[in-house]
């Protein structure tokens, strides 16, 4: 028995909770958006209560305690010694991706992404008037993804300024290896690309894998990379809108700060309090959570393989997201999504949102108490077996 109870069920309904309150019907079992159903670490709650008890919630700034907690976390957890001066802040990783694009590219410039990938990657490029270069990941017969390096390099031209990465990769579940990252770093150097690396899932790494920040590979990579991290997935603090970026290169950092200052985003009292408590005091909670999630992953993969053979699943190296190949069901895109909503009463994320060609995939969130996971899997099994496929 550990110190924390990840089996506890917390009723989140009626709190304007995106995951539970926005599904149109209370019958829907939510296994979509990357948000976990666990209580926050008690160390974080205590720190928040302490801050709450001082009843003035005026302007704040990103102080030394916060910065030191981040520098220490990145060193301890990811093995990268950073300086506090390299830090900049953002209300979220997605806004940080957009600010980076705005700061470092011009309208019409091209940005390379590896797909399928988290939907806002597309938006941060397209909605800001830049052009996407779509590099499809390769998938082997077991469903494991890898990078098509030759294609990727052939897609880079003089208008391609940025490679935007996701590590660990959502939804492919890959934790990129040292060798893969080195090959990407070589390509970035050869073509003088800026790298924007979204590492928001960096703390969800399962046995046998290791998170490596691409910026930490060499001085050259440090100078060309913006890395975005956050405690929001790790400690389930997404509602507190607190993330940060590490930008060792002064020119890139100044450009980022130009956009940031223009937006005058300020700082968030409770986001800062929660981050500091999480990083300084709640590491043992995270280590226990990781064991729980790894058991959830193994349980869900075995359950699907044994009971829902129509759905193919490959165990992710990291993240609490399973990428399900539902092609045997013969449904695509919204029809597939509707099938799970209407027949299973389970909401997942539809695969085509991650890449147009992934219409027969769904993304399942396993970041919940085991009983909730079982409930969702049983609903899916019943719906699939009733559909006589
Ligand atoms: C790869 C990736 N980046 C960013 C985010 C969201 O980040 P934020 O809420 O900090 O904007 C998510 C959430 O699912 C994600 O999976």
C-alpha cells in the first residue's frame, strides 16, 4: 500500500468540469480530454489553502522560489541543468506554442509537424498564417510508431523555419529515444531549424523508457530549441493555467518575450503556488501515480486484447493515452465517434482530429481510478459485441 489512494472516486460533476460537464448527457462516461480523475496531491492542496488564507489576491510576479523549484525539477527529473534566466512563462503550453510561432516565424513560413499529433499543433501554425508541413509517422504491423527521417529531411525547404515536436508523443504514445532525438537534432542543425519541443507529457514515462529533452543533447540544440513544460498534466492542475518554457538562446528568448509582453499575460497566484508545492513537495505522489498508471495501461491493453479483439492497441511508452485502431469496426470519423457515444455511452477523442487519415482511430484516456477504467472498457466491449462485427 502506498501513501495515496488513486482508487478514490471524486464526483467532479457540477463544477463546470470540461471532462464531465460538457458531454450533453449525464450518461456519458468520459474518457476523452487529457485530464485525470485523481485528487490533487495533498501537499498541493495544503499550499493552496495556506495561500488562500491570506485574503488579498493582488498582482504577483514569477519569484525566486518558483524559479528555483523549476530549475531543480528539470535537473532532477529530466537530467538537464538549466539556468533560471532561460525561463519564460505562459498560461498554457498551447499559448506558448502559438507565441513561439509568432515570435520566430513570418507569415507564410513553413513549420514541420509529425502526425498524427495533438490538434492545437495544427491550429497554432495555421491560425497564425503559417503553413504546415505534414510528416506522417510510420507505423509497424504491431501499431508502434516511428519517424520517417528520410521523408522528413526531403520535406524541408528554404521556407521551412521550425520543427515542432511532441515528446512524449500525443497520441502515438512514443517516448523518443536518444538515437531518434540525435537524428532529429542532426537534421535541425543541417537545415538550421528552430525546434519547438512540447514536452508537457515528460513526467509520464513507463518502465524501460527515459525522457530526454532534445535541447539537452548539445550546445547547438540548446541554442536552437524552445522547450515547453508544465505541471498541469503531471499533477492534474490544468485549470490553474500555469506552464513555462525554457529558452537558453537570448535572441530567441527576447523574441518570445516580445510577444509575451505585448499580450501582458501577467502571472497566476494559484498556478504559481501549486507548481512550487508540486515540484518541491509532491514528487513521491508522482512516483506512486506512475506505478498506478502503468498498471492501468497494462490492464487496459490486456483487457482490450482479450475481450475486444476488433480493436487493436499498442502499449504506449509514456502518456496516459491509448491510441485505438478501430478499423475492423468499419466506421470512420464522426460515425465512429457517434458509435461510441450512442452505443457505448463513452466519450473518447476521435482520431481524425489528430490526422485526417486517422478516421478509424480513437484516443482513450486511462488517467482515472481503476473502477472507472473498467466501467469504460466494459461499455466499449458490450457495444462492440452487440454491433456483431
Ligand atoms: C501535447 C500537448 N500539448 C499541450 C497540451 C495542453 O496544454 P495546455 O493546457 O497547457 O495549453 C496537451 C493537452 O492535452 C497536450 O497533449
